[in-house]
C-alpha cells in the first residue's frame, strides 16, 4: 500500500513537471509570437504621455500599428532607436521637427502632424530630406467651432467675470459691469471660410446672426446658402459692419499680422475680436492698444504668441480680454479622431500607399 502511494506521488510529481514544462513552452511560444508581431511593426517617435503630450487613452491606437518610443526616452539613447524610426508623430509643436532631430532619424519617412496648422514645420526642408508631411483636416472642425462660439458667448455675456462675482466671498449684489452684449441678431464676420469657418457659421445661424465672410476665394452659392452667409470681397467692409470678428485662417506669410492697427481701427468700438486660428495672425501690441483705448470693445482668444504668454503680458491684465490656452481641439472624441488619422497617414507612407492627407508646399 505504501509502495502504491509512493508511485502515485511520483506520478503526480511527474505530471506537475510535465504540465509546468508544457506551460513554459506555451509561454515561450506566445512570447516569440509577440516578439514577431513587434518586429513586424514599424517604429515611431512621439512626444510623451500626459503634460504637453498625448492622453493615455489614445496611445493604444498608435500601438496597434507601431512600436513606440517617447521623445524623453529617445533622448537618453538616440543611437539605439534612431536608425529604425520611420514615423514621427507631432502633437502640437512637440517634438520639434528640427534638423537636429531629423539628423538622428535616417530611416524617417513621414512626419504625421496632429491638427491642420503646419506653421511649426518647415515642409520644404522636410521634403528635401525625403520625408513626407501629413496633417488631419476635417476632424478638428466641430470641436474648434464649438470653442469659437463658446468664446464669443462667454465674452459677450461676461460669463467668466459673472462666475467670479457669483462665487466671490464679498459679493452682495449683481454689479453693473456685468451688462453684456446681445448675440442674437448681431452681425458675425468670419475671416477664413474653410472647414472650421463653415462650422462656425452653422452654429451662428442658430443665434439668428447675420453672417458675413471674407475668404481668399468666394465659396459656391450652395455653400453660402447652406449657412446663410454673404461674401465680402473687401475685408475692410466686413470689419466695419461686424459686431463680432472671427478669425479662422491658417497661418501663412500672407496672414501674419493680418489684423493690425489699421484693421482694428476699422472695427466698431463695441466690436469683439475672436481668434481661434494662430496668435501671429494678430499684431498683439496693436490689439493691446485698441483694447486699452476703446478702439474695440473686447477680445476673446484661444491662441496667442507665444503660448503661454509671459506672466506680465498686458493682455493678461485687461478686463475686456478672455483667453483660453489653445484648447480648440481638446475633447477626447476629437483627439481620438486626430490620432486615428495621424496613424492612417503614417501607415500609408510607410507601406507606400496613397497618402490621405499629405501637405504639399505651395
């Protein structure tokens, strides 16, 4: 009987060892398969997770198609991963696509930019070293149009100041300074009637606003009728007639300082300037003067130059200015769509396919 028990224990032990060996082999096979999958995916460099980088929720979208190296880790040992990186994902201006970085990426094929604006990329230079540039038009339009209308409404109705007074420990009555500007029925002038400008016009129509627009090229009659917009060939006419002037242009040499002293002087003294494009589109020194002197009534800005402004900048101290820190596209849904399009563009370049959103220098 004792012998039989011993044999059973021996058999049980053998079985355990056999099962452990099979499990170990299975794990090794899985690890080998995982390694093969990783080896087959191209490598990409991206900014970082959190802070100025990408939110954690969208990293998995990139990992489906790329092995990832964040910029901070890359800088610790550029020689290790630099030669195998084929895609660079830019989020905002980070990591900066400068010659010093590109020289460390000899296999780079594409810079996939998140967002439409590419003023932070020297596209002709990047193309000259054999690298494509892509962006993400379309997917940012709704979120940016939302923040544009949010800024317009918040500025017109002094919502931020009203909140401060409503929650202030010493407030005992509603202040006369909260008297706002009527949005419904007012005139909105949109400078730049592209994807975003059109979406802004759609939203403004819901407020029964009269919509004027100025664009490099006039839109079709169908496009104008769809949003109830009237074309102003001369931008000066738009500036003179509008209660709210909305800037929705790309930053180019032609649009740099598009709004300066002369243009501000044409606006109504009660008018509000709303900028959701780029900070350099507005001459900020001229804007400060116009706001201080009463040349215009207010400004609502999602963009400045630089970002953020120095803490002693005059714009930060003016009571008729509302500033947000370039958050036009900052919704989780839009961020996911942007990253998906970034990945789609990068995969197309790496695999030699048709590129959905290549930026071609003019």
